[in-house]
């Protein structure tokens, strides 16, 4: 190879490596319970908007009056409610051996789906099952799939996706298993809700992202650290997550949906700072 050609190739490669990362086409959302709890519903939505967030994820809201107020507050502030965080799946797991608990869990998911339909959200987050001393892993797997299949007709009717999330429930502990679990439903109405911070204890989130790929319909964003002899969630950029690797993995799978930051709550200044860090992640600069 001639020296000039070599230098041209080397220079081009260096130029590509030094180019700034592309901004990910992801909408920034905040989890409702991060907003100041001493505020009214309307004030919380206003605070989220002023902090710079584009969307919001709301919890299951059984009270019709509160549900209507959330809908109106979102519209007034130009904030889309993009997802509903189901609230009964821990207290009443779908994997429970108690039929009454399972029915309560299903009722909670139904309420969440109807909330989503009212608000214009396209997704409901569900923790699929919980492994306990009296619930074996295989039982959690079978029971949760059986019960979730019962909800798919309503999900399809309302055009709302049920998105199962990996959490600290001693269940779905590898990306391969999570992918298999989702695939076995053979339904576009059951997909994956991936939490970047939840898997750091036992894996690398960028690996999970690439393995789950197009199965991912929503994201939770939070950081996690093992520093100072402790393991805990921390603010974005203050933990052990390689956010540039996350940026690249999301770009690789072509993810273009919403992502919700899920951290401890705080005041308006704190929320604005979180939103700024979130934007840095999407820009590939954190």
C-alpha cells in the first residue's frame, strides 16, 4: 500500500472515531413519583414540564376523578403520558399460589390498561412474577405466562402493550431467558420493558439491550454503583454504568421509543439537573 493511501485511510478512520455521537431519537420522560409529593396533580405535571421533560409515566390510578385530572393536566402542560406503571404486581403477584391474590393482580392490570387507554398511553409496565420460598422459579414462569395470556385480548382491544420488566424479583435473570419469555407469547401486545439499572448486579445492560433488541418497547433509566462497600441506585452519571456503551447499544438496535428516568424524587432544581444529565446520555456525552 502506498504511503499516501495508508495515511488517507488512517486519517478517515481517526475522523470517524473522533466524530461526536449522534443524538438518540428518544423521548425523555419522568416517573410521576419523582415529582414533589406535597404538590397537587396539576402542580406536579407543571413541574415536570418546567424541568424540561417531554413525557411522563403515571401509576395505576383507580379513582376516576384523579385519572381525569391526570389526563387534563397532561393536556394543559403538553406532556404525553406514555406509560402506566402497574401498582399491584408486588403485593399480589401473578405467580402467587393464592387464587384470590392472582385475581386482584389481574384486576390491577385491567385498571392499568384502562388508565392507559384513557390517557393515550401505549404501554403498561408489569412485573410478571416473583420467586419466593413458596413459589419455585418454574412455577413463577408457568403461572405468570398463563395469567398474562388472559390479559392479551383486552390489551389488543385497547391497543395497549403489556411490557414486562426485569426487576429484583429473582426471576428472568438473563437476557436470553427474558427474550425467550417474551417470544413464547407470540403476540405484539406483550413486549419487554428494559430497566438499565436493574441488571447491573448480575450483568451488563448494553449486552441485555443487544440481546433483547426489537423486543424492547420502553426503557427505564437509572444509575447504579458498587462503590464504598455498598450497592445502590444513584443519580445519572454517578454510578458504574458505562453510558457511552448504552448509547451505542441503543443506536445499534435502532431504538426510537420513550425512556423514563426512575430515581429518588426531589425539587424543581434537582429535576432540571436530572433532565440535563438525561439529555447528555442521549447525546452520548455522559
